C-alpha cells in the first residue's frame, strides 16, 4: 500500500440478558443512552413477551408502544403501567418483529429480542415496516456522526454492522437515484471504517440495495490507499457499486446488477487505490473497471461476456472466474480455485430463526457457490443453540469457556480486550466476526502468546477478525503447535478475512516475533492483510523502527497450505517465510518497511545481502508454487541509502516456481535491486517483471538457519525513551 497522504440460552423463557437500545432524537432522550437497560423475555408457549426495566423519569405512567422494527414508520400503543414490567399478550407473529418503546417524561428506551441477543453495535433493517430510504439515511447519519468519515476514523475503536432482512412483496431498499454512486443524486449508502453490510436472506437477491459507495478521504477524495477495514456480503446492488477501497476490505457473495467504477470520481487529481478482494459474486449487466488500482484479487466471480482489460496497473489475479480479462503482463487469469470453503454468514431461515450458514468444501471450482434460488452446499447451524454470541466487554475467560463447552463464537462488532489468548481447542470450532470485530492484546504479563491460538484440529474456521497488539507477544495468531503433523486433507482448516495489525494505535513499545504462524498442514487462507503499520496516531520515523517491532508477517511450516489474496507489508525481516512443502499462494502484495534507518540495521543472510526478500521460500523446500506477486519500494523513513537486493528469493529447484512477479518503486530514494535471486533488474529504471522463475539462472540464496518462534522465544520489552 503506497504511503497514505496524510451460549445465548436456547430457551427464551430464561433469557434475561441486558438489551441495548437506540435513543430517539431529543437531547434528553440521548442523555439516557447507556444508562437505562431493559430486559425482555419471550414465552414461546403462550406467544407473549414480557418487558422489564429500572425506574427512570420523575413521575407518571410508563407508556409502551410497539413497532415491527427499530425504525418502523408506525409504533402503535399497546398499554401503560406504573410498574416496572409489562406483558404484551398479542405481539406480532414473528418474535423478532417486536420493538418496544418505553417512554416516561420524554425519556424513551427501546427494548427488543434482537438488541438483547446481539448488543448495541448491530443494526437491523426491515423493509416490511420501514420506508425505502430509512436504512440509507440511518447508516449515512452514523457515517457522519461517529468519526468514521475522516482520517481519524482509521483508529477509532467503534465497530458496527448493518443487517438487512429479506425484502417482501417486491419491495427493495432502494429509494431511487441516478448517476455514479459517488454523486449526491445517487442516494448511495456510504460505508465507513470498521463497518459491515450483511443480507439476512438465503441468497443475495433476497436483499436489494440501491447504490453503495466507499468514500476515500485523502487527496480530496481521489486517494483510496487508506480506505481500509470494511466489508459487504450476501446482498444485491441494483444500481451502482463503487467499491473504492484498499487493503482489509472484503466484498463477498453479491449480485451486482450495475456498476460504473471502483475508483472515486469526486477528487480533482488522479485516482488510485492499493488493492482489495472480491469473491463469489455475479455481475449481470456490465463489466466493472478497476482502473486506478495498483493490484486486486478476484475469485470465483461471473462477469458478462468479454475478455478485455478491466483496469489495474501491476498485479491483477482472476481465479475461478467466468469471462475474466485476457492474460497479459498485469493480468493473471487462473482457470479454477483448487480448494475453497466460502466464509460462513448470518441469515434468517424459513422458521424465522437466526442461523449461521457454513458452506461446504469444494474443489476445482469455477464461478459462484450459489444460484438464484439455492444457498449452495453447506449446513445451517442454529445461532441460539450452537453458538455463543459475544458482545463488546466479554473477556477471554468467557469466550474460552464457551468454546470448551462446544459452542462456536459469533463476535458482534466491538473491540475485545484480552488478557489471555482465545484458544480454539476442538474439531470444527468456528470463530466468526461481524463488523470488523477486533481482538486486542492488552498490556498484561498473562498474555505472552497472542490473540488466537488454534490447536492442530480438523475443520477449524476463523473468519472476519482483526488482531491488534498493545502488548509484546510471540505472535498474534498461531495455527497448530510447533511440530504439528496431523493430516487435515479431508477437513482442512479455514482462515478467512483475517487482519493482523502491529502498531498504529498503541502508545507503548511492543515487540512481536510474527503476526501469524501456520504450523498445521492443509490450511486454506482466503484473504489476509498482515500489516506492520507504516503510519498511525503516534510519532513515526526512526522511532517507529524501534517501537513497533515485528520480524515476520507470516511463517508457514505446515505442508499443503494454500493461500488466496495474501497482503503482507512493512515487516522488518522476511515478510513471508515459507518452510512447508507443496505450498501455493495465489496473489501476493507487499511493500517493504519504510523506516529502516540504515542498511546496517536491515541486512539478511549474515549481513551479506541488503534487506530482506518480501517472499522467501527456504532452500530446504522441494515443492512450491506462487502466482501473481508484487513488491513495491517506498523507502522514505531512511538515511537515503537503504536498498533491498531481491524482491523474492527461492531455491533453484525443479519443483519450486514463482510466476508473474512485478517490482517497482513508488516513493523514496531506495530501490529493489532485483526481481528474484539476483536477476530481473532494478526499480531505479522503472517497473520490472519476470513471467516465470523455475530452477532459473539466478543465484540461489545462501543457506541459513531461521529464528522461529518457540516456547522460549517470548520477547523482552525494548527499553526506549518515550
């Protein structure tokens, strides 16, 4: 990324969890936010709902009204009481379509089962009860009000997810509009930092949105290189989908009827972004254009007929797609996806209950996993019986206890502060985050190992989570213990939409060995951004080199590991270090660290080689394949004399090959001097490419021993003047 300019209980009768509420518009009502908590109990046998609440207001009865959704156009009176409890014996037929306002002295709280289950950071919309424009106005008001639109939004701890219930009777969530999504006349939903849009239908067409736009905040809206941390899935976009983004952004399981662009047209200079991810999506009427993007990974997506270029400058990978662009130096169409399991997602089943759909494993897939009327292969799990719904404030103790009792974990949007890692210790366990939920290592001596520790078990899924670090640890995520050797080929481990972040937000000095270490065999990774932050809310420059320490972004020791869409940036040694056999990576994006202060502090192989390769396959590896690779020099925080010898390094071996490699320089005086193994040319004279290196004529790297994390390698804190 180029420098940025600047268990829930099964029986409802005993559910007595605290609910969240949405404050209406008056300042008096807003002042009650987070102060008054109501409770709700649903009696399935009698189909009645009982509310209770603590006393608020000064005098008079409590007035109770009911609507079918939080923002329903009509709330009807259902009674009043002087007591602190009320029973509605004739609620709406669907228990989730009962939102109650309890009002006294101009103070109103809202109580519902959905808010009680999911907490205050998940927002639900229901076209059955709301006007077409209601959801758009609500989401956009939050975009403006809670600090998500400007540069400061990058570091907020606010997280939110917006879930849309299926359309009924031909209705849509489109209030109408015209023009590209960035124009005021388009009436677009604007999605900000740490935000997620999800459809609650079975297939994307069950939820029809009008226009969706992500607004870059740099260079007057022309620069999307810091438009991070947002996602959208399982919806149809009827008019324009202008997904103007860079890393840690995910668009999945979508039906897109029309799209005009992926780069904003609101700025007055050249438009540019630094990559993104889209998968399992069907474009029906027009071929999108990724013009202005440096790189992009697109998987199992259907495009209208044609084979012409769709934009992109350096590294565009199209895997398992129908009607992809033709192959050229920047575009790499790959016919099939050899093994994939789509990311699980929340939906409402025909019985009216919330469930999580867990897709099945598929091999050699082309196109999408769903049809217009079929969810696709997989199984539905009941949320209230099979899952623990975690809410912001839940601790590692509570989450690990739920895992041990056999529950999967649904992380509602929030910032989860951990004093010890989450330990995934059983077969088929699932961690699923919504709204870019963050798990954070807090400063404590108890947490010496990381955010998530997954045992070497079949079928584990970890998806939709951001790992942050306020504490020194060995790693942030570890999959399998050191020496793991189980065969998971019949039921692989899936890691999907994973972000690891080192630095950027913490105020103390931290040292981490590796953001992620994969020791298990048969792991599939589907979209990672591993990022040692090159900028943040604290001082940078040479100080960052000492304060935000992390050697490796990813270490792979397991065999038969397959990765799709691997973004890894700014780590201080080998950014990807691969020691396992038969590894495969489809798309790799990298920038080296900006801030190496001098060459002596950044040299590899016993000081004989300038810098560290971005992608390093160890000399001991006999079989490996990677396709679509980019590494881009931005040596700006240096003494002006820092270079990197090789973008990529692999052994000269007949079964080790790297395809479609590109290096270039974006900024700064330093250069990547060769594409791979001492050949290919320097970025000093522009972009350099090698189509294939396989047992080539370059110089094989020196043999070396690698310093891998182990049980004795918990790092000491670095002493440094503040």
